[in-house]
């Protein structure tokens, strides 16, 4: 993609977001792909790309808060999940299993996904601007990367940032399963945690590779 074509695509994208429209059909993502292949294009266009991406994001996200506020909320949620897991050890059957599933299988899986992205991205030098919920049909909180710093990070680091959230949420149910098996919890709690872990692996294999984290992982690895 030539520089003039990138300029036209970005201008079309800017016009679209100013009009409250999406980026589809503007050529924006083709321009982003071209920039990922050429460091000189990143230096020239990354701030402009990041601003367009930010404005488009604010147009489609159902709900968003600043990165600092969102990270604090997710950290508190994670702490609450850990407290529930610890508390469950002192409860009688069946409450121990229910609290373990709610605190660990529910709260921790929800909060640690985005925190995994955030931790790996920050280690690679990326910044993040918001936490958000995309839609009522996909209520799991996500974290929005600053595209300027994202483009200035190597493709392998970008890929593993995308993969990190998925990996964390696959590990959590099996860690909790080990805790349940090592203590006096009802057998159904172990079976449900195992089912949750296996279901998430199946979901990744069938869906995430086409539409979510693992698709992005493969996309970024292609730029190496």
C-alpha cells in the first residue's frame, strides 16, 4: 500500500468517525497492516492511526471508563474472588462448592482476562487507555490498548499480549480444580470446574481462532 493510499484511507476513516460511522469500507485496517510492515510508516502515521482508533472505539463501546479506574476495579474484583476462594475452605457442603465456583470460576475468570492483557502489554511497553464492555451480548470487561504504543511494539510482543488473556482464563479453572481436589469439596464442584476449563478450550478452538484473541495472535505473528 503506497503512502498516498494510506493518506486517503486515513482521511476516509477520519471522515467516517466524525460522522458517527464505523471504519468498515474506509481502508483503515489495510493502512494499519501496511504500517505494521514498515517501521518508517509507523513513525509517520502511528499517532494519527491511534487517534482514529480511539475515536472509533468510543463510538462502538457500550460502556467505558479510564484505564486507571478500570484497572483498580478489576484488581478489587480479583481480590474479592481470592477472598471468596479462601472463605470457601471454611464453609460446609454445599456452600463451600458454591462459593468456590462463584468466587473462582466466576469472578476470577472474568477479572483476570483483561488483567492478563494489561500485564503482558505493559511489560512490552504498551499503554492502555480504557476498560470497556463491548455490548450486552458480550459483557466480559475488556481493556483498550493505545494504538500508538501498540504499533511501536514488535509483532511477537503484540501477539503474546493478545494471547495472554486467553491463556490466563484457561489456567484459572484448572488451578481451582487442583485446590478443590486437594481439599474436602463436593465432587460436583470438581466436575463443574473441569467442565468449565474444557469448555473454554473448546470455545477457543472453535471461535477465538476466528474472531477473538487467537485470531489476533495469528495475525500479529504473520508480521514477523
